C-alpha cells in the first residue's frame, strides 16, 4: 500500500542500553502516544498496537450504527516501518525484533502520516537547583540527562526583571521539544527574565546585581556519535528562590587569603572536615537542645551547604576528607559542584540505615585513583569470632572462606578480649563505623616541570627538585569513629583494626588483588607500582618504618590525633625501598579529645602499640548495651552527642547511657585490656597543639586530625584555625555551618640524605631544613609512678639541667614534648612522680593555671625560676591540701580557726610568718621570714598535695610579665619545659589571680593584691575583728 505524503513528524524512541524495554512516543489520533514494548518482541506486534491506536474509538451509539463502515477503515489503514528515510526504502518484515527495527532516521508510516525515527535524542529530563542562592556563593544545577553528554550540553542563566516583585519561583520545566541543531531558548520567550551576559556555563556565582531576583537556568542537552553526529535535544529550565545576601564574614574569610591558589607540585594541601550531617542538624532535639543557641534558619541544609562548599573551594586543596556527609547531599550537591571545580570523589555510607557517611575528594590534575576499598569494622570481628562461617549460596564459598580466614588472622590480637566478653562482642557488632581507603597516584611524575594543579612552574630549587623526586603514591584513610563516653576501648580496637586492614589493602593492591570499585580494576600505573616493588613479598608487612625518602613506598595519610616517633629506621637498608609503596594519610573525626587525658587511640597511632594497662581500658571495662538495644539504638550517642568529647560529657553520661541502653555491669571474668600493636607510627600534623576543632555549648576540644607518616612526609605549613575571638560564639552559627572546624595543612615529601646527594647542585640550607626533627617524647598515662620516672639518661638531660626557653618556632619541634593529660584523680600519681624527681608540672587551680614544683626541692625551685624568667627576688607561694597542714609551715595561732575555715579553700593567698623548721628548701624565698600559702578550691591540686605528702611551690604558668593563663593553650610554648601538663578545661575567671592578703601582723590585715575575691575577703576579715592597714 502506498505510503502517506504529508510532512514527516518526529517519533521519539528511547532505548536504554541496560533495560529490556524501549519506549515509542509520537503524536497519533490527536494525542501523544507512549508505547512501552519489549526489545525482543517482533516488530509486527508493535505495529499492530500502533494500528489499533491510530483509529479513533467510536462511542457506543455511533459504533452500532457505523459498525459496517469502521471495520473496512481499520482493515485498510497501513502501518509500516522502512529501512530508510523514504518510502522508496525497503519495508521491514514483521518478524524483526523491536531493538533491531527501531533505528535512527528510519521512516514510520501510519495511514497518511509519516514519522522520522529519532532514536535516543539527548534530553534534559529535569534540572535541580539545590541550596539557597546567596551573593558570592556558587550555584551548580544538577540535570537529569538522558542520552546526553554533560560536556556537549549548553547552559544559559537568566535574571528576573522584577526584583522584589511577586514573581514566584517555578519548578523544573521542559521547553518545547528540540530538533536537531536547535539553539538554546531565546531570552525573549521567557517573559519576565533577561539573559545574563556571559553566564553560559553550568556554574554560576550570583553577583550583587542578582540580589532580590529569581535566577533561571536553562539546560539544552547535547550528544555526539559517529552515526548521528552532533545533536541538540529537548531543553529544560529551573528557577531558584530569590537571591539573598550571604553572611558578611564567612567562616574561612580570614583563612582563604593564606591559600590563594593550589600548591605547586609536589606540595599537597589536605583538608579534613566534619560538616555536620543535614539529618542531625534538622532533628528537633538538635535544634532545641544540642544547638538551641543557633537560629533554626542557619541549620537549614539549603543555607549550610553553600557555606561549606565555598569554604572547601577557597582552600584550593588537593585532597579533601569529609565526615557526616549525607548520601543525598553528596549525590545532588557536593559531587556535581566538586566535579565542576576539578575534583573527583566517592562516598561510603555507614553500615546502618542512617544515610550518612564519609566522602573523599581529590584534585584530578594532581592525582588519579588507583584503588579503593571500604572497611566495615563489624565484619573484622565477625570473621574473628566465626571463622568457619560461609555463605552457603555463594558459588565461590571456598574463596570466601579463605578471605575470611585471612581477615580473622589479621585481627587475632583481639580474640582474648572478645572471647571473654559477650557484651563487647555485641557492641562491636552493633557499631556502624566504616573507613574509606583510597590509593592515589600522582599524575605528574617527578621529572615533569609544570604544576598540573596551578599551571605554575615547579620551583627550581634543589630542595624542591629533591622533594619532587621523593614523591610517591598516597593511601588515604578517612573515617568517623564511634562515640560513647564510656566506649574508648571500642575506638582503641577500631584503630588497630583499621591499620591492619590498611596494610592488607596496600599489599593486595600491589599484588593486583584489590580494585577501585565493584567494576574497576587497578590502573596501569598501579601495575607499575607493583613492578617497582617486586622485592617486597606479599606476606611482608607494609611497614611504615621505612627510611626517609624511600619514596616508592606509598605514603599514608590518616586524619586523626597524635604525632609519631621518628626514631625508628627502615626494616632493611636505608634507601632500598622504592617510591611506589604508598605513604599513609589518615584523616577524620576520631571522636576522642585530649581534654581529660591522652586517649588510647592517640597513644596507639603515635607509638604503634598500646599496653594492656592503659588507663582507658579500665575506664571502659564492662560497657555494654542493654538487652533490648538494636542497631539503631546503638547510634543515638553518635548522632545526638557527636562532637561532645567522651570524658568532657561525663555529666551527661547517665542520660546518654539511658538513650543507648548501656550499662556498666562488669563481668569479673572479662579481659579488660589487651596489648595492641599496629604496623604504622604516625604523627599529627598539628602536633596536638590545636586548641579546639569542635566548639559547642558545654564543650570545646580537639577532635579532628590529619595523621601522616613522618618518615615519608612532613608538614610545610598550617592554615591556622580561627581563634576563639574569631569564632565568637558556639557553632554552628550564621558564619560557621558545622559544629566542627575544617583542618587544613600543607604537606610535602621528606627527602633523604641520599636523594639530596643525587641532586647536581645540593643546597646545604635546604638539606638541613629537610632533616627529620627529633622524636617527641611520649609517655604512657596508665603506668605506675615508678614507670613514669625518667630513665637515668633522661634524668640527666631533663631533671638536673634545664634547657633555655625555646623560641616560638623551636617550640614546634622540641627535643622533648609534653602533651596535656587530664587533671583527674587517676593521674595524680604522675604529678607526684614528677614532683619527687625535682621537676616542674603545670596544674589548674581555681583562678589560673600554675607551675608547681616540690617546695622542698632545690632543683624544682630553680626550674620554676628558669622557666618563668623570674627575678630571683620575686617570692613564690606554696600550696597545701588542707587547713590542718597550715601550722606545719607557718604561724597562724593568732587567727581564729573559724576565719581560716571561712577563707580556705578559696581564691585567696595568705601571707604568714614562716616556721624555721618548715620542710621548705633554702632556695624558696631566701631572706624572707614570711610565706604565701594557698589552698585552692580545686580538688586535683589538693589531691596532688595529699599524695605528695608535702607543700608544693606554686606560681602562674607564664613568662613573668605575660598574661596569666586560663587554659592550657595559653602557655603551650611552656609545655616542652614541663614534666607534665594537667588539663582541667578552661577556668571560668578573669586573669586577676587570687586575692593576696598579709596576715602576719596580729589583729590586722593588708591587701597586697586585690585579685578576684577582694570584697569577700575584706568582709570576712573585718567581721572577725581584723582592721585593714596600708
């Protein structure tokens, strides 16, 4: 039958590759018909359905009347599909499959109407505009493209012409269906909008002129193929809300100028940031209780996301590790935005129904992905406890059994503790913690000259050239550790398990067993790594203790808590390892702060081992969840109290444990602690000097870290954290979108002496700058007093002599470094041990932080004067535990007992006549017959005095004349000169110190220093009959 002769229309056929059906869409019988047909179905069935749809259906009355006329018309209607674009082409037979028949450019004839088949035209199904539009904050629309390529799609931005008017933002809409070669919709067709000059890219940053206006973005999809050429398809547009003015001063406004562009090769800028999951910020409990100080509008995801994005992009980082990333936020907002900025990334959800987890991004001009894996921590212990478990339905059950057996062997050190505690087994199976492992290879090889990240030339100094030669691969570990105030042992175990899994991942990757994803395999460059390390056997550990500059070993980066020991050498001859063995970088929120003692995680990462009697093993003993707790009940402490450091939240312990269904019933047969070891020793990029990365009501502390291998890498520079004055108030807030702060450090590769010698023109100064600093001393917080005493060699260096006060730069890498530990009773023995050795400690009081030494130790007194640079004639006060001790050191018989009880303990120093027989050394205030005495209203320092059995000399922890300290970070430069620094959190007082009153004259008093309690002291003294004298 002859084909119709009307002007051909378009029949769109959508045939997705991975689906078993195709869809035919065309105008037919006065309406758009959409036919879903199986691809394998015979063509004749699809044509038959078109035939039946082509004839208008008659109503019941007319159908009976006109039945004889309709039937011939239906029978005579021609429906056919031709191989070519004209009726002269061959007609396809009915037994051809739909998939084969419906090809681009073919002619379909239905009666007198002709259709040209348009197969898989590029379509923008919809466009989403996440986030609140604000001046200066980038907007990146998220299109849903079908059969289109993002790079060939066209964009145009429009601005409403009625700012502040009644124009309402619309949802995503489609414009008229485009033809081949169609151009974007002209601005004139969008009534009330005008095209923005030059705004033809996907990413747009609203300008001041956009404030108050609605923005419209139009996406015109495009595609290209050898058979069909370039095609432009159906466009789609979407509108924003009205553009607002963002915060005047962003969270990173004072930090971004320090990172104006990406680092030149081989430098690496690393960011780790807990961004606060949208679902946590949006909970009623969070908005009314946890973050009740923050206006609700600033907790809205549409407000917070643009602030987070701008902060991240402004650092020009190479590697970004994010925690508490919402699954939808990653897919719909952060990934598209970061891809536009030149990054790639991947997301891992926690092992629970809570849809948040970790995301790792890397700059594609600097790194390529070699492999990645996810550690699900609960699986590590499941395999250990049930090594014979197999999936009976799996065809490769034997291979699975072998893999599980290997994993159980890797974690065998945990078995004694787990076997003895069913409660701990339950906890470890309930925790949803995961960790991402990402192996990255440098895009630019060491002999290249341009910097791929910045376009700048690589510095030509010999030190930079040597660092480039030391460059290798990096294994990044990104995790967010479990939180519960009584579960520090869980974090200890998780840390050790993660490090063991990292070692296995690197070994398997270099032997070709690991993959980038379910579908990807290691890259060709990974194969080159493997070839370069053939001397490394598969069964050997990927030890971090390799020589500096052994740069064929991939570096590790782990954002966590502590710095590490640099003294250990390589397992073999220095310089024999190749630079293709990955270095390790560990980034994340470890949920263990330093406020109340060195946590086990910190000790383990720093030293590579943890003793069985470390303090937080006992602290966590007996922790369990109640019998009715399920997986979701196991998470509320992590979700609701995330960011509140475990021991700092002790006052909330009862409430938190009730919410989690926890108990503290200790099983007497349980093993409370085990010795742990890991194959790495790491160092914290900040050397634990950051005052806080989390600042919420009731807590501020250091929770977020970047750990690195000091044998392979070193810190070049920090992008400083904002000060408390810059933060101004608890976060999140208008300017700070999360309850955490981003941590940013610039790293580079450590260069060995051998590599320096290999350069044609060695630079002695540069060589000296790359020598590894001495390893910081790191002591156990759980050892007995005798074990805490310095060794003989150490005593000679630190107890009998005192180094001069270091400069600010020298204090960053001291020969010996002391880190704050908790001012809690279980640490009193450490203070006593140091005092007995004639050393100086730093302690909190009720007014200021002070330096203390044994008041009967000549060496201790001399050390205090040296540390403070204090004039010899300036006297020191003593501190005692109780009023009953007063008469041992001074004459107080003339004072009413009730007066002493009223004044002490308290923020007052009493000057009294010194007893000649008092057990005080001659070097303490020589030539004076009076002595100042304090009994602070502070349980810790009074407990130290009791345990010590004598008075301690006490003065403010500062250089003489400097501001008096209210927190440990106020005198961080003095930490290296102290045997121990005890942290009792920030003292809630001004810097006036105690009120000093002279009571050495009978019946009178004299105010020597007003201090913080002047009015109270004066009233008490006068009410007890004493007169004030000048």
